């Protein structure tokens, strides 16, 4: 059974994280959530409190087959404030990229990949306006698969996102 990680931070987009997780789990994939929050409690953009499975420092990310990065208002704020935790997240993203493990990023999530210059040679999509933070070939599609990277636009495209993820994993 494939095992994956899903990143959660305060102000994550509910639909992108929770619908993705639910559908992947219904398809017999093991999805573990992780967060930098010490209490493991994470407040979504719609004010739902979710308890993550693991703290980011306790994750042995080398044991996992895929990584999911949901969008939400936290992304640009985290980048602007250069939060320390951002560098740990970048380390995890870079590991998945270097090892050609599946990375799924939706909405503003691809901005993290863009900050690391990981999409330079890839097609991608993202939340409208976020493409200015990303070097690469932006496509105005609901979801895009480019090698082992899957990107999608918004909460409205979450089902397209998950379909691309499932197709890549099978």
C-alpha cells in the first residue's frame, strides 16, 4: 500500500486538504497529515480545527511515496514572513523532487515548488495570479500532470486533482 504525507498549517484550504485525503484513503492509500504546530491542532481557513497525525520534526519522510501540499492563505504569508518551518518544509519537498516521488500541489501550493525552482522545466497550473511566483510553463487547466508532479488550480478543481493523483499512483 502506498503511503503519503499531507501538509497542514493554519489557514489551509479545507476542501483541498480534506477532500483529497478522504478520496485517497477511500482508494486504499495511507495518508498521514503533518504540521509544524506543537499541539498538532491546525485551524483551517474555514475555522475547522483538525488534529494532524504527526509533528513535522517527527516525520521520517523517506518512508513515504507521495507528498500533498494543499493551498490556502497560509502559503504567501509563510513565504513573506520566512518562517523557520518553511525551510524544513522545503527540505521535505526537495527530497521528494530529487527522488522523483509524487508531489501534488493545489491552488497556491505550487508556489512552494516555484520558490525552489522545481517547476522550471515542467508544465503546471495554480490558483490564478500565483503563476507570477513560479518559473515554468503555466497552463490554464484544471489539473496538470508533468512527470511526477501534479498541480491543480483551486478548491473547485479538487476532484480533477485527485483523479490525476490516482492515475499517477496506479
